[in-house]
C-alpha cells in the first residue's frame, strides 16, 4: 500500500509535459515495482522489496520536485527580465538654433 501511495503521489505531481520528460525514470520505476504485482514471493524478503521500491519512488519524486522548483525559478527570472528596462530614453525637444553653429 505504501508503494502504491508513493507511486500515485508521483503521478499526481507531474503534468503531461513533465511525464514525457521523465518517461525513462517512470519506466524504470514501474519495472522496479512490477515484480511485486506479478510474481513476488511475499513470504520472504518483503521488507527489502518494499524498501527498494519506496527508495526508488522517493528518488524519482525528488527529481521531479527539483525540476519543478528549478522551472519556477527560471520563470521568475524570465518575468524579471521581461519587466526590466534596459534603456532610458528621455524625450527632449530640440529647437533649430541648437543645430546651427
């Protein structure tokens, strides 16, 4: 149940674009979890299996959250850049005598 909760937490955290980006990580995670669904002998080594699966889920979740945090920081910087005034041009009215010497 813990493994399912961890896996679902990852799936609910990422959007479609991020899911495509992390597809390799998710496939590896699914391959790690799959033996417990299909053919794992739950009588022995269950603690190791659960520990390994939860560790893998935590690794993927950490990578996803780090990516999302970095993406937010990048967007904040883009917003700062887009609102930054690079030049300050002052309007001044020139009269004809200023051009004649």
